[in-house]
C-alpha cells in the first residue's frame, strides 16, 4: 500500500524541526513546493505554531513530503498530539494537483485568525523553541510525549 504524500505547512517545513521529529534528515529532493488553495496557515490559538484552516481565496504554502514511511507518520502523529488530526487536503505543485494529507486542528480555529509564516517564525521564535521542540519530538518518537 502506497502512503499518500504529506503536506507540511508549518514548523515541520523547518529542516531542523523535521529532522528532530523524524530522527533523520530528509533529502531536499524528497520535498516538493506545494500550495493548498482555499486554505491558510494561521496562528493556533495561544501558540507560536500554526493551524491549517479553510479560507476561500487563500493559499497555504508548504512542502509535500512524498517519502514518509509508516514509522515517520507515527512519529509525526505523536509529535502533533491531540491538537491535530491527519486528514485529506488537495494541493497544487508545479506538476499539477495532488491528493495529500495534512494536519488539521482538532479545535475550532477562525479562518480570520492572524496569518502565520515560516519566515517570521524562524526570525522571531525558532531560537526560543528549537530545543523544546527537539526534546518533545524525541519523546514523541519514543512514544512518551505530546506536543
């Protein structure tokens, strides 16, 4: 059974965070630029990380990870914890539309919430949270932690 590609729209687009969660570095050729039309990455309520929401006319930019293994998905699911669920999302790539999965919030998040960008997160917050996220990701891979 082939696993669907995974749309990464938030902190998992950062190579350091993704490597920490998966316990390995993902090759650049395994990540493809993608956009989820009629969606947006907005701030998760009270947090520094984003939530994917439906927003008519919006476009959530991200990366498509096509090479995820079952073990990767288990680690990613554990890392995202109870705040997210993996579900279908249609994305566009340079080669056309793709049916993928992405992490959707399990709580209501307003589509009018403030937009979240990776550039801003990297500039303003990455250094503050990298150690904490790395430790949490390691615990999640080991099955002992939550986001």
